């Protein structure tokens, strides 16, 4: 069964080219390509995509606001933000709103689809920004309740690699373990923070 992908992007050329690429790639289908947050909030609930590629900068409501509202009606849908530049503040706000990850627009279409597939596999992806917050939280016991819980040596290895920007597959290859094992360790980290998602992890760890 194809992974159902929704696109929210105001750049018509980028939106149409990305939609065409998705539809032409086996295992993927574009179920909706929207030019604004307002259009997305009307169309996506009926399209029920598995993954949404969301531009942060949209006319009218921002992509961040759209994620927040979309997650309320499509809690199982994963959202990946598309950004021109890696603005850490906006990425942080996106994750708090419920986004699963982010990509800069200059990555290749293959990399975009790879990220979509990885998210859809049911793993627990964690961006380098969030991973650095996890590291900071466990290094500074006074900052959060989470710091009172100890990470295993393997979990520490994984979260530090994530903090450096390594992807789950790269970590798996480097440590000689499976992709699924990496995701299991990340889920355990979430459990130790008493959260169920990356967005909740960010909120619990707090700060900018």
C-alpha cells in the first residue's frame, strides 16, 4: 500500500513538482497539494494523509499554526516541516505544535521521500535540536524532573549521535545495530521523559 502524502506549500512550482515526483515514485501517492493553511485545514481531514510535508512560511496562517490545528483532527498523521533555512526557534515552535521533523528545501526529492518513509515506518525520529535538549536535560540535574532518570550507556550513545545530526540509519550502521533497535532506544528515552512524542519531549524539556 502506498504512503499517502499531503503537501502544504505556497510556491506553486515547488508544490506541483513535488506532488508529481511523489506520484511517480512507487510506494508513494500525493493525496492533496494545498497552497495555504486554510486550504489544508479544509482538505486534509478528508484526504487523511499518512504524512504531511508542511511549509513553515505560508500566507495567512503560518505552517506552525496549521500543524497545531491539523494535529487535533488528524492525530495519527505525521508532519514534516519544509524550511528555507534551519531557524532553530521556528523548528522548536514547530515541534511544540506537533511536527515530527523538518527538512530544508534544498535537499533532493529522494531525501524528502526517504524522510517520509522513515517517519511512516513507525520509528521515533528525533531531530538534532531536540536531541541536544535531551542531552542538556540529563547533564543538568537541577533543570528538570527528567534529569533524575538515568540513560543507559547505549541510549547516551544514540542521543549524542542524534544531537550531532546523525540519522537513525547512520546510527544503526555506526553502532552495528538494526534501524528498529535505534528507534526502540529512542522510544525508551521518551518513556523516561514520560512523554509519547517528540513535541511532548520538547515541551517537557522547556526553553528555546
